[in-house]
């Protein structure tokens, strides 16, 4: 079996977001770019499966739609342990465009399991994974919190409101993963970093696609009003404020 | 032309979030001069379906087929896309919950529609169709233009007030055709949490962090949640340590919630934690460190020892609830 992990390249999660001139994008000066946290977890799970001979998973490939400047993030995924990588050489103007490119990759190469994250921490769309599956005409399962392979068949836990379902779906399938898929992200060891330099990154040119959505403006959240402090000697006052002033209890 | 709402049901019942969706759709249809159709998939009885009209559905379609008893993304997409086409829907609205996130992007491809995910207000503009949504994990909001003819919106939970309009609606029951070979998901087992208020449904959430010091200290925190009729939550290190179950973890890599009231106890307020709770209407912080960043996100705060303050809050709540 072959697994493809789709990774997006996002600002480090502690970044203080500042807007660029014109307020339609963010100011990227000084930003550290990292693998989207979910994608780091799906990569980790994919590698755990590959490293377990019983799973039948032989290789883990990562795919990314992005310009050459995002190669350090791809190299990081290779250093963590992915076998090889694919980069589609394009910016990612919207989910539709990105999904179209990834679906095109699936036409060129066969994978049994494709993993996407529940959301990218910049766009927060939760859209790309499902679109890729529909474009490729394969089943998708969303909110996947565990994935194992039993006797060649993927066994999945799906989170539902107030519980979980254990289910099977025949491969090829696309899993949109969330919390639980792996415990801690695997980190790159020195050996991995050395080896990553020689692992192949295949570059595809994009196919034409028309973005369907566009961010025309960004705003910072309205500053919250100053915090009203209640003295620790009278906590009951807090309850009065919540009832009489905020009117939430 | 119409606005179509996918109304998920839970064992035949709708939830508050369903009525939020319909209220939103009703307001949007007003802006667009069109009407609201609600689509329910699976068994729901007449009385339950009629509730949708209370919030503004003018037509209610209940689609049934035994093969649709659990969510199969492809089969459900097929049903919703079919109804969207026959209803000539210009906007399709789903919840931004697990099912909505699973279905919206597949529908988008089927209908060649752009998606506005996690929308929290009515469109800022109809032409071009511009929605307002969370981005950068709550550190910014985006004005997103959707350029396609058909538009799909997933509505952020707890972002729109319920409005009763008491419309009357015709209920249409349809037996949809589903090709058995097209259903690819086989659910083997369902594990449901019972009894407790679900974190994703709760209007009030009481949440504990590492400042709670030990899993044995959660008693007064759960009592406070119970007294308030709320749910319990926690920060990531707390669930990583196994002090609390994983379902309770909120934040960037956990659940994203937007209750009316979020009480953070012994939580420092890291950006990754705030990413999951910043859309809450009110945030209360209880922390022994007056400089903890959580106080910058909160509207009410107490500087002090959680173990001393929590029991007093429980007493105070019980007092006013009498
Ligand atoms: C990629 C990534 C994703 C992450 N995702 C998440 C996420 O989804 N959710 C999340 O929560 N974190 C997440 N984190 C972790 C996050 O950065 C913080 O480490 C975490 O939120 C801190 O948890 P905490 O506030 O419980 O603990 P701490 O930061 O240790 O804070 C404990 C607080 O308790 C206070 N305290 C101590 N004693 C008492 C007392 N007796 N009474 C009252 N207060 C007391 C202290 O003053 C302190 O402010 C993520 C990190 C990364 C790198
Ligand atoms: N540019 C990209 N290249 C590869 N995969 C991506 C890209 N953008 C998003 N994805 C995948 O889609 C998931 C969800 O992204 P989004 O729909 O933007 O929230 C991510 O976790 C990735 O797995």
C-alpha cells in the first residue's frame, strides 16, 4: 500500500498576525513557516503504519501545492521520514484551485490512502480534503481520529457529535484527520535531516483552474473590552456580574 | 431560486444549531428576495419537521432511504446535490460541524460552487457575494468573495441568534433512490456519550488547565459546570497527561467552540488555546498569576487560587439558581 499525505505550509502557530498594506493579506516578514499541525500528525500516523510490517504500507509520499520557497517545509517532512515528495509549482489562491492540482496528482500516481488535515491553521477551510476526494471520485471520511489497517482493510474511527463510530471503507480512500490520529508529532532526527537532502522532490507544473473564491479583505478581531477584575475575597460577585451585567447565566 | 439548508438530525431530533441555520437562511433569503427550503435526510417525524417552519423554512423536504441511516459522504452528497438542483438553490447552507465539513466540499465540486467555511455573519454584500469568516485560527477575519453561481456556506455554531417567525410550510416526503454499490462506508460500531451536556452543544463551558495541578482536583470544576448546566473542557496538556478525556481538549488542535460563557480555570491563555475559544461571547479567567495572557482575552477575571475560588463559585451559583 502507498499513502499520500497532503501538507500545507502555514505560519508558526505562535505568530502574531499583522496585516499587510491594503489589508487583503498578512505581513509575512519574520514569519516562520511550518507544516500545518494536522498534517504533521497525519504524517506521523502514516509513518507509524509504514514502520509496522503488518500494516502492508510500503511508502509514504507527501504532496504540497506551493512555490519553490516552500521547499524547506517539504524537506522537513522528508527529514521526519517521508520517502519522497511531490510539489505542484503554484501559489494556492483558493481551495478549489489547490484541490484541482492535488486531484491531478492522483491521476498521475496511484495511492491507496490519501490523508488531509481537518483544517489548515491559516485558511481554516476544512475544504481541500473533501474536494480532492470528490474530484478523484473516491470515498472520503472526515473527522478521522484513528486509522489502522487490519488484514489489508482500513479501519477508521470517526468522531460524531457526542460520540464516535468505528467504520471500514475500501481503499482507495481519503481520510480527513483530526485530533487523536497520532499522539505527538514525530520530530526529525539528525540522520533523517541528512537523508532528506538526497530524497527526491518531484515537481509538477499546475493545470489551469479558475479560483472560485477570493479573500478581498482581512480584519483583526475587535479588541475585547478591558478585563473587569473581581477580588478573590468575594468570588460570588463574579456570579452576580455574569447574571446581571453579561446576562449569560 | 432558493436558499437550501441541510438540516442534520440526531436520532430524529434537531438541535439548537439546526434552528440557527434556519434563522440565518431566513434572514439571507430576505436579503435575496427568495425563499428557504430545508432538507432533512433520514427518519424524522412530522412534529419535529414542523419546528423548522417556526424559524422560517417555507418548504421542508424529508428524504428517506434505509441506505442513508449513517453518514456516507458520497451518498449524502448525491442526495443534497439532487435536491439543490431541483430546488434551483443559489445558496446552500450547512453547519460548520463534523458532518457539514465533510459534505460541503464534496457538494462544492458536484455543483461547481465556491465554499465560504465557518461564516459568522450575514453576507457583507450580495454582489459580489461576500461572506465574513474566521481565518488565521481566530487571529483575523476574512471578507471572502464567492464568485461561482452557486454558493455554499457553512455557518459557525452559536454565531447567529434564533429568530422565530412561525412560517407555515408544506412537508414533502421523498423516497430517494440510492444505488447500494455507491455506499462505501460500513459503520461497525457506534459509541455514544450519554448523560453529559456535550461540549459542542453547550452554552456554558467550564474549562481547566495545568493550573488545576492534579486530576484529583476536578471535583469543584465539574460541580460548577453542573450547577451552571454547562459542559466541561480542558487545555491540551491536561488531556495529553490523561487527566481528562480527549473529547474535552479545546484549542487549535482540539475542539473549536463558541459558547456564550467560557470559564478558564488555571489556563495561561496560549495562542493555540485561544484559537479554540476566542469566539466565545464572554470569557472569564481564574488564574493565580495576574500577568497571565488569558486576562487579555477575558472580560471578567479573578486573580487567585482556583482551589479556593471554585467551591465558593459553586455555592454562589447554587444560591442564585434556588
Ligand atoms: C502546534 C501546537 C498546537 C497546540 N494546540 C493546543 C490546543 O489545541 N489547545 C491547548 O490548550 N494548547 C495547545 N497547545 C499548547 C499551548 O501552547 C500551551 O502549552 C497550553 O495551552 C498550556 O496549557 P495550560 O494553560 O493548561 O498550562 P500552563 O501554560 O502551564 O498554564 C497553567 C496556568 O495555571 C496557572 N495556575 C497555576 N496554579 C494555579 C492555581 N492554584 N490557581 C489558578 N491558576 C493557577 C498559572 O499561572 C498558569 O497561567 C499547542 C501547542 C502547539 C505547539
Ligand atoms: N497548498 C496545499 N498543498 C497541499 N495540501 C494542502 C494545501 N492546502 C491545504 N492542503 C490540505 O488540506 C487540508 C485542509 O486545508 P484547508 O481546506 O485549507 O483547511 C490541510 O490540512 C492539507 O492536508
